[in-house]
């Protein structure tokens, strides 16, 4: 059965069941408010006939060290809409999100962060586009007014760098998106350990669209993506979807070879036709350090790719689910 056939059925059949997936790591400060807002939105959509009574809100605890899981259990016990998935240990945002997507049931899933920065009003627009036949709907930031200049400059620059390197990404899109069941089953075929879902999802194909929204300030708690984790995710996305850094090494090696040949020629001319030559002079020391730095940089880039091969060949599970409520 094709995705287009599924879309035709959707437009003619009863309201779809939607599962909202919310990765959580040390989110006790915001979790109760998130649950209230999410439940309210789902019940509002149910009352208007946009989603079915089987729709759910699913919190995925990514090995939190605070009271996050205890709160999820309490919320699930008090609200039939809410479900909980507990991972056996912290596996990172992308793996926690993947665990939720691969576990929940529903004709469509919507992934959103727990911090309430993403405009939850965009959920209705996503569902409308899904019912119109879109299998993938991306939540895209309309503007970045709430970001600092540094974050806005680096984030937008990063998307542009990825596009330049040939990585198919949606500009200003993070992990706020809707995936239909066909897209979820296609995503299940991607067994890679080094997850960068922003790069994987566009590779699935299927009919897609975007919903623009404004991002808000974090409701409570602290950001779970400090500069170190942001750089790590950015580098993982770059090296997981492009081999161009390896080609840069070849180009750099070629350029340095020409430069070294020129320096060598210059040194020979100075030695033969000038008496200004000094032992241990800079033309020997500078190229040596320059070449050493380039070699170390090249080895580091190659090592990054080798480490990814190492992790992929071991085929270890990306996550282990300890408990579900």
C-alpha cells in the first residue's frame, strides 16, 4: 500500500490517532505544566474531531537524575491520555526521541521538546496538513528574535554550512515535526547509531510541508543543550552526512605541497645567491610547525570518521527501555 493511498484513506476515514512524543531529561521543573498544556491541546483537538480518542501524550525519560520519572508515573496514573517510557540510562536527546517514535502507536506522531519553547498551537496546523495528505510536516521557526546574536548567527550559519556540503536539511527546523505511520516505518529501517534526525528525516521522501511558528522562552528549568552539546550535535550532523571534510584534507595536502615546493625553491635561491642565510632560520622552523599542525588536524578528522565506523560496526542498541506506564 502506497503513502498516497494512505493519504486518500485519511481524507475519507475517521479522525486519526496521534501520539505526541516528548523526550525528557531532568525536566521536573516544567513537567507538570507541560502535561497540563499537552493534555488540554489533545482534548481540545478530540472535541473538535481532529484526532481520535486513542490519541496519547508520551513522555520519554532519558535517564533523568531528578524526580522526572516519578512525576511521569504520577501524571500517567492521574490522566489516561498520558503515557511514560523510561530508558535504562541516559542515551541523549536523539536516542530518547527515537525510542519514543519506535515505541508509541498512532497513525501519526508529533515530536516536541518538554521545555514549552515550541509553540504548541502549531500542532493543530500539523494535523490539518497530515489529514490533507502530508506524511511529514516540519515545524520551522518563523524568526529568531528570542535568541542571542551569537546563537542566531551560529545556528543559521550552521544550516547554511550543511546545505553547502550537500546535506539535505530544512532551514531553521529542529525536532518539532509530525511523522505519519508510513514515515515511521521507513525510519525504522535506518539502523545507524550516530543519529542526526534532522538529516535523516528529509531522506525518507514522502509528501511534506512546513508549519511556521514562533519560539518562546523556556518556561522553567535550565537548557539541556549547553554550548558543548550543541557543538557535539552540530559536528555529528556534519560528519554523519557528508564526506567533504575528508576531501578537504586532500585539497589541503595538495596546496601545502605546492607551498612547500615554493618555499624550498626560495630557500635554494637564497642559499646560492645570498650571504644572508642564518642557521636555524624561520624558513625551516615555520614550515615544520605548519605541516605538523595540518597533519594533526587531518588525523583528527580522519579519526572522527573512523570512530563512527567503529561505533556502527558494533551494532549496539541505541536505547534500552526499562519500564513503561
